[in-house]
C-alpha cells in the first residue's frame, strides 16, 4: 500500500481520537451541567505544564498523570464551589465567569513559567511498522489509550449506578432531588471529573506540541467546534463531531496548509450553527 496514504490515514485517525479526548472534559461539563467552560483550554495547558515539571525533575512520565489529575481537582473544587455553583442554569453567566478564569490562569502560568515555549521529550521515541510504513510509536500508543478511555467512560455512564444518577440529574434536577439524589454533590463531582479529563488530555498531548501559556486558546475553540457539529448530550455526537472536525482539519492541512484546515472547520461550525444548531446527534 502507498506509504503516503497509510501515513495520512493514521494521521487522520490520530487527530480524531485525540480530539475526542480533548473535548471529553468540555462535553461532560457543558453537555451535562450546561456550564460553558471557556477555561477548558487552560486546564489542558495546566496538565501539560505539570507534565513538563515532572519531566524536568527527572520523574517517570507516568508520574505526570496522577499529578495533573490532582492539580486540576484541587483547582476545580474551589472554582466549582465559589464561581460556578451560584451560576448553574445561567449559561451566559458561566461563559463570562470562566472567560475571566481563563485569563487569570493564562497569566498565572505566564508568571510562573514565562512566555516562552517548552518542549518535552517523547516518552516512547521508536517507530512501528504499520502496513509496511513506519509510524511514531507514541502516537499509536496515544490512539489506543484514547480509544480505551472513551470506551471505559461510555460504559461507566451507561451501566453504573453513578451514571444513572447523573442522567437523572440532567433529565430533571428537582425530581432527582426528590428521590434522594444529592444533586449539588453530584454536580460538583461531575464538574471536577470534566476538568480532570482536560488535565489528563494535556499530559497526553504535551510531548507532541509546543507547551506555552496560550496553548489553551486553540484547544477550547476546536472543542466548541466539535460540540457544535456533533451536538450535546450524546456520545455519538462527541465522536461524530471529533471525526468531522479532526478528519477535515487533518486532511485539509495535509493537502493545503494548517490555515486552510482551520478555516474549513470554522466554516463547517458556522454552517451547523446556521442550519442545524443542535448538531448531528444533539438533544433538541
């Protein structure tokens, strides 16, 4: 098989599955709680910087995973309690509040680490032959981990008691409270889990990107593009949106350049907002 075709197909698949994991945290917070979290990208950046700190101190790269989750959880708890909780069911207010939080986090990262670019060593630097074509082993590992993570979360959401309680809270908060579900605690835990997924995504992609204070801007825009196209409240919406945005952007970037890829997904998002505002699989 043509090596160029195999490489491009693997690149598209990589973009789709990693974008799905990047969006996963925002899909949880926005889709289940109605919180328009513009600081999602900054929590991805926080995870990336935690990975940089761990690697700079000679720790194994896997140590960055619990460290990033802990850092995001410790920050997410007071953010939910004092900033988000008074604004539930007020999406526009949460957008303004988290926009201010994103500015604060961005400047805090810049003060702490400077405005320059940080680069991380790739934990697995070998290549693997796929249909006779060499492809970076870390990207293949990342694709497998992303797919397993998404599958595990969807299985938990559909089969577990906690997942059933979350669905009850999303469907009717007052009725869920009436049957004894602690919706305030459940909303807090859901918000924290969503931001921990953002930090985990930052750890996963950090060795492959330039880590810098403004890196979150691109991720939050692409995440909202995915949710606009795929729709909220549906696993199929997340996957279809990631496939559409990630696939089109990767293909157009390879055929033309990254500007053309970004412009194309922006046009797609505008089209869906105009003609199908609930997305492909979103709740109406």
